[in-house]
């Protein structure tokens, strides 16, 4: 759909008044909700994709993922719809709050470097939003300046969950496929491995590094070059005027091995609060996994394996081949501006669910599952042919990540949905004074927040449609001047 001086009305309700920005999959328009008489931002799927069921499914997944994430630092969803235009063409659209501000990428283009305290404020608010997503089992996978909106009131909102992966959904991408923006891509994503909450932490660490240094940590003429640098290289030291605690915070977020980073958004948010309050960062546990093998500048690693007769032979470069295959897919995604996604389905409440090959009926027992790690329980249920949805419960009485409730129980058929309630540790207010940002207002739906500003995820997924954004190559995101839009970061690769 091209910009036109003629105003267009969607579903007889949403009047599109001006094009804000264009991205890989859609366009974001400034609009007005005629029914409620309020300004909105409307994201419309690009016309060349509306006839493709895969792309429409991806757009619908954007709604399903993001609508269940309610937090002041996540751009709020108002509506989702699919209509047929006057010329018979299908049209899918999202309606969201119109943010009075600009993307972080535009702020960096204008101001260059940001002072450390402001960077901590932006990173802290973004990490708070990711904490809610991660507690709900959602990984963003494309955290970058173009997807972080900075409001004029100081409120930071993350947007664009179009390539997000949900722990409660079937994989949205094929094995070994890479999605994301190369300059902010975690090493495990660049290598074709599955993204997790720690992958978002790495990407946000890259954003923090860029804000403090005034340039991207890794850049190049082609996304493949940048992705290889993510695998092989460490960022340059930050400028000398960046305080040591801030350097340490960013360095911990950028550890190549995901097991050595802050594990999720909640841990990163807590670390930011510690730095702002002048407290020392807690020691991180020793990595429990083997560090990611990184290809050298001239060759890919070869892994010795026992050969016949007890000798050691060098097999074909399997790991390196996987890395290159993943990066090749990244290049293809950058060329078309989007990443191909696959969608398995949703339960009756619209919650994406994980699914395995059907098997015999499973006997789900409360006593056998409650009190165990959620990831471990989910893996067992999926292997038994069941689908899994997660909801979070903030509690100080149970260790974070453990299952506190499960239902339904008993004899279940293959494909049935089991909901796991997972404990989320509450974040206590800082004991020492901190230089927190001044109070701000938000147009997002009211939520029940803990004193730290990180509320638990909704207790029950609702049938409400939800949304997410997308971004590959040049990327998509809410952006632009006085509203939401799709932006391409700072005009460089990614």
C-alpha cells in the first residue's frame, strides 16, 4: 500500500492520516480511531505479502504474542483485524498506541553518544519489558535501537515482536535459520542455534555499547560479515570516560557463551538497579556449558573424533557448516527484508502452543511436575505429545523458574494443552538511594506492578488477540517523530 493524499479507512473505523515509516513487512500509519475518537498507530501488512498465507500467519502471530504482554514499557496493542479491500485484496492490520516520541536509533543519530546515566535508564526500562516477556516464555530475538521507542515523557517502550519465539509455541523458524539484525545478533543466533532469553540480553548489551560509544560495536558492508564478527571478535573497549561499573555491566551482557551472561531480562534489570544504586554486581555462576566454538579468521573449527582402530580422525566441518548455513540464511533474509516463519497453531484461547508428534495418551500428575524447573517439565510434556502454555506467578516463596501449578491433570490425549504456572522472583526496591528516572505517564493499559516496575506476566492467557513486530536486514519497528513506525536503525547494515 503506497502513501496517498486520499485518506483510507480500515474496517469502517480506523482512518489513516499519514505514513510514518516503512519496513520489511509492513507500513505504519498515523491514524484516528473514529469510534473512540483517539489517535492511534496502524501497522498494515505490505500489499505484496497479503496474498501469502505464511506472511499473514506471521502478522497474526505478532498480535498473539504481544497482546499478552502488558507492561508500561511494551507498546500497547488496541486491536487486530483482517479485512478485504474494495479491490478484493486481503488486508491485515494492527492498531496500537501512538507513542509521542522517537526510536532510539533517531536519538543516537541526532546526539551521538548518550551519557552513562541515561543509557542505564534506557537499558533498565527495556530490560524490565524483556523480563515480562521472558517470564511469559517469549524471546524477542530482534532487540535493536529501531525497536526501542523513547517517549517525550521519558518512558521507554519496546516494540516489534514479529520474529519473537515463544517457549509455548512450535518453532517459528526452521532449524538452522537465522533471523534478526546482524549488528545486534547474539553469537548463538548467528551460528544457527536456538535463541533464548540470554540472546535478548546480548542484543540489549549491544544496544548499550552503541549508546555509550556512539557507534555500533560491529559493522560491515554485508550482514554476513557482521554476523561473522559477532562469532569471532570482541567489541573494542568502551571510551575511557565510561564508569567501570557500567563497563562491567555491558561486558557481562556481551559474553559470547550465553551461560556466562545475565540469564534473562529480570537479571539484567536487577543488575542495572545495582549499578545505579552504587552496589557491586553479584558474581555470576560458572558456565555450565562448553563455550560456543568460534571459527577463526582463516578456517572453520574441526572437531577430532575417535576413528576406527582408536585413532583420531578429523570429520567434515560440521559445526562450521552449520554456522555458515545459518549465516547464509541471514543474508537471504536481509535481501528480502523479512525472515520466513512457520506457525504451528494456537489453543482455544489464542495462546501459541508447543507441539510434538502425536503419541499415546499421557498421564499428567500434579505431584510429579510441581516444584521442578519449568523448562524440564515442558520438555517432558512436549515429548509426550502434549502442547504447553505458560503463565507467570510472582512469589518469594518459590525459587524462580520452578513450576508452582499445572493443569489440567490426569489422562490427557495427544495435542491437549497443559498450562504451567511458573514462579517469578519479586524484585525488592533498592536499599540505597538511586538516580532513577522521574515519574512518567503511559497510555498503556494499567497493570499491577511490583515496586521495581517489573510486573508479573498475566496469570491467565486470554482469548484477546495479540501482536508482535518483525525485523530482518533493515528491520521493522515502531519509529518516527511523533508516533510509531518501522525504522531501519541508523541507516547501516542490519
